[in-house]
C-alpha cells in the first residue's frame, strides 16, 4: 500500500474534532510542532513553537504539569484525567518514533472527551489501570523519602538532556544543594524527623522550579540537585539563591547548625555549553559534587 502523503495527514489532523498537539521532545524546549483547530478552540490559540511544558502548565496548573512532564520524560504512553473549560478530558500522551529510531523524537497529545463508546464503568477501570501502571513506573524512579527523582533517574535525565544540549549547542545548568550540618540534625531529632525535614526541603525546591520541564532529584543522603536549561550563570545563581531563601524560610529549627537557627542549604552551580565539554554528563556532575569536599 502506498504511503499517505504528509500533507494529507496534516489536513486530516487539522480537521479532526479531537484536540491534538504534536511535540518535539528531542529538543530542550519541547516545542509544539503542530496543533489543530480543535486544540486552538480548546486552548484559545495555536501554540506552535511554544514549549509544551508551558502550554500544559497554563491549561492544567503547575502541579499536574510537573506530573505530565515527568511522564513525557519517561518516553512511555500514558494518560491523565484533566478538566478544561468545564469539560472533562482524558489527556493521552503517545510517543512517536521515526523509522529506525530507538527512542521517540515526538509525542502526540490528545484531549479525548467522553469514553469513546465504552461504558462509564469500563472507562473508570481503564483510568485506574493507567494510573496503576504510571505509579509502578514512578516507584522505580522515585526517591521514597522525598518523592523526588532518585539518583539513578536524575542521572538518566541528565544524560538525555546533555545529549540534546550538545546537539543544539545550548547551555545546560545543574545546581547541587546540600543541607548544612545535616548529620547533627539527625543526631538531635532522629531518622523519622530527618526524613520529614528532607521531604519538606525537597518540596520547597520543587515549588521554586521555574518551568515544568525543570527537574529536581535527590542524589543521596542530604544532597539534592536541580537540572535546568538556563541562559546564563547569573540567572542560575539568582535561581539557586531564591531556593536557598525558600528553604531557610521554612523555619525548620536546627539547634546545632553552624549557619543559623534554622535548616539551610549550601549550593554549587555548574553551567556549561555541552557541545564544548570534553567531560561526560556524569563526570560534570561528579566534579560539581566534589566541590563540596574542597
């Protein structure tokens, strides 16, 4: 059978009653490569060229946008129940790989309304199964204490984004945070309270992320890291300083801290043009961590 011409497929998608976005995920900004008329009617505009994470955050809010971004990074098909304009949809995310590719370069996002002919009970079961599958996937990538990415998953994301930044000749930034005098905090309050402290610090950092495509993870112990695509080191330093302030303003009492009365963090910033780096992403992160020992 003869392959369908690309322009024909674009016309079919354009006329579809189902809102559709096609996103170029093999790009640091995740730009929207295509949107149809139905999506413009739903979202109020054609977002072509805009970062997908920003588009979704504007539509469904920051918290859900962070979950959706994490799902996209996993390169797996999944879905989320969302509400838009007073209507309920199932946002279906489907990876699209070009012939010969081992990993998806694009994602299709479909806003599907109703149950598509299935019974309400069947749709509910399907949603529950999808949620369970997503949770199983997340457990393999999630730090059990903070709920952030674990060290292995964070390094995998860094490897991927490093490769993309190298290809695009763009900058990539990593900020490593260490809780000050945390071992003394553990000695005073014990492991349970210390885990709670780590969790609250991790969530404070997560709330400070500037975009849904930014990533935060717990590397190990009291060390956490943020991965971001930033324009310059000054902007990253300001970003890190705001996070440091947010952690201090949690007001978590620390009687043995050498930095003050409350839990605080120290940080190191690394910003590189990946295409000009002789180091690997892993070596870059290890060198940043070693700065704390100097």
